[in-house]
């Protein structure tokens, strides 16, 4: 029914970003909230997932968007020690002499990790707020739209970057459909839209990410 929200499960559970509740009281619900990465996100008030153990290693990172930690299923591998913007902060500071900073990622990482437009596979995304754009690390648990100036900054890794080209009617992470475009352009999956209640028009097992239908649980 129009005007009602339909809860969306992730692996049999309902999390904040699929529960039809405006948990952070910002007037945005679930998939209509910029801080919701997917229905598997349990923190509607920040860009972090809020899931215990998810992407919580202070240094080693795998695919940020697959809802789990560990590179066993995606073969994505990176250390925050390699990033001169120091998104790891004091717990994992940038080390210019660190040796494990690969220039390439396994093809499985590129095929498996559902990276939104404007992000790399490790959760470094461009966010535009007002007239300013920021490359922020989504794993910063204190990072939200309201705290954007103090969010951990990061360097996108070209080895698994999904660039956003709004001129081609691509929807960039956290943004609306570019002016003059009738529908989003998608390299993979069908195009989709999200209504004011956070519902999208993707089918079962899918959700709308930067204008394109992708699996809720990759694989």
C-alpha cells in the first residue's frame, strides 16, 4: 500500500535499516536515509554498520559492503596502515614503511563486493553535503552527516574503485538522481528508485543501492 513501509530482512533478521522506523529522528527511513548502507546495517544514525564484529579490525579491511568481516569469501585485502590520510587514527596509524599495501586486488574481490557508485570496496566513499565533498571512511563509528567535518578521511583505492559519473545518469553514493535524468544508469542489475518511506522497487532478496538493484547478501 502506498504510504506504508515494508520491513526488509537481512539473513532472517530485521535491523535498524530495514525496520521501517526513523531510528535517528532525521526524517529519513531505512533505505531513504543516507547513513543506511543496506538492510544489513544496524545503525541508522552513522555510516558504520553497527553490527558486532563487522569491519572492527583496527587495521585489516575486507569488502565493507558484504555484511561480514574476513576476506575468505571476497578476497579483498587492505590495511589502514597504507592510507596517508590515516583513517585508522591512533589505533592503526599510517605507516609509510608498511610493506603489505597491494596495488591490485583479486578478481574475486571486484566481482563479489557490491561497491556503490563513488566508493571503493573498503568503505572509502565520497559524500557531498551542501557545497562540500568529502572522502570519508564509513567504518568510523562516529561519522554521520551531522559530524561530516570530523569524519575520518581516507584515500580511495583504485584497485577496487567504483567511480561515479553523474553525467551518465549514475546515482552517486548518498545523492539523488542527477538533474535531467529519468532513470538511473546501472552497469549491473536493474535500475531502481526509493520512495519517501524507504521502500524500493527491487525484488525479493535485493535492495536499491545508488540507483541499482543489488543482492542484500552478496554471493
